[in-house]
C-alpha cells in the first residue's frame, strides 16, 4: 500500500523527511497559495504575506472542521459552530462571498496550514522544481552524513 504524506509540508526538507520515513509521495497545499496561478484572493494573499495571524481549526465557515488563518468570523463563531456540513457552508456562503468581494479579511475563510508564513510567491512549475531540488539536496546531505559515519567507523576498526 502506498502512503502519501500530507499536512504542514512546505519545504524541500520536509518532503525529504517524509520520503525518508517511507512515504511514496508528499502532497502540499498551502505551499501553492501565493503562486500567481492560484485562485487565492488578494485579501487572503495579503494576510499570508504579512504573516498576520495564527491558524486555528474551525467549523464556523462550513460546519466541518478545517484549518484557516484566524480572523473575526473565525474567532466569534468557532466556539458555538455546529457540526452541520453542508448546511453551514450554504448558510454562510453569501456572507463569505460578499466579504471576499469587498476585500474584508475578517469576513471569509482563509484556509491555510500552520506553515503558511513560508509560502513563496513563485510560479507553480518553478516552485515544484525548487522543492524537488531542495528535497534531493537534503536527502543527499543526510546520506553523506551516514557515509561519513561509516568511514569513521571503518578507520577505527582498521
Ligand atoms: C486552498 C485550501 C483549501 C482547503 N480546504 C479544506 C477543506 O475543504 N476541508 C478541510 O478539512 N481542510 C481544508 N483545507 C485545510 C486543511 O485543513 C489543512 O490544514 C492544510 O491544508 C494542511 O496541509 P498543507 O500544510 O499542505 O496545506 C484547505 C486548505 C487550503 C490551503
């Protein structure tokens, strides 16, 4: 069975770690939020760029738990939000659309993983190449450490 690692991965080093731990692949979401190709709204992009607030888990926007950047809507409604997807999603959708259209970062969901401050405004294809190169470097560096250890032991045994 192939396992795909996901959640909180945003650097090549993180990808290297999960591959070394046995994952068949790494899946990244938040890493792509600032790519020019992403559908991320301007207000959401601005919150990410400013590293404006921590993330939190909430049912407030849709009735099902997800992680987003903390804002007024999230803070006010999380404590009493019911587990009621998709009803809450449909109920809040017009409010969230209006807030997003007005650029009101306090009124709509800004999904993001905990590592969002490390997101880069890089075109997606370039970002994937950079991440792959960084992951390869990290794995090579780690492998070389082990090789060095072997040499050390061999020379001691000689
Ligand atoms: C654009 C976007 C959409 C998301 N949509 C959902 C969703 O529908 N349901 C959910 O449980 N989490 C959703 N999440 C948040 C995830 O709960 C998760 O915390 C996060 O993306 C972790 O992986 P990452 O660090 O690779 O982004 C979404 C995240 C992003 C960036």
